[in-house]
């Protein structure tokens, strides 16, 4: 009879939870993993969009015409020109004027 009693106890235990209306819940670990997956997918999509924007900006910058081709080099100044610019600058500095700033 001990075996019969244990079988009855086991059957009573399973029916008691079913009768009480207990719903099986999903594992919180799986729910968290799904939320994390959705968040990562959103961030990956956003990062991909940002990378595309950066690539477009870099392409525009490179094609924007900022090359040095066709520009002439700064002319070399002779000793006379250097001395003249130094005198003009010193006079402008001593008088407090701003007109000699262009010769710096």
C-alpha cells in the first residue's frame, strides 16, 4: 500500500497545481535574452546608419576640391624685401597701429 499511497500523493500534487490555475511562466532568462537581442539589433542598425553617413561625408570631403594642384608656391623674398617688411612692422608696432599686421 505504500506504493499506492505515493502514487496517489504524486497525482494529487500535479492536479493541485493544475486545479489552482497556475500558468506556466516563460523563463525570465529567455525574456531577458530576447530583450537584449532586440536592443543589440537596434544599436547595430543605428551604428550601420552612422557609418554610412560618415562614409558619405568623407567622400564629399575628398571630392570637395580642396586639392593643392594649380596653386603657386609662396614667392621667395629677397633680403631687401625682408628688411623692408621688418622696418614697416617695427614702425607699426611702435605706433600701436594695426596696418603693419599684414606684413607679418
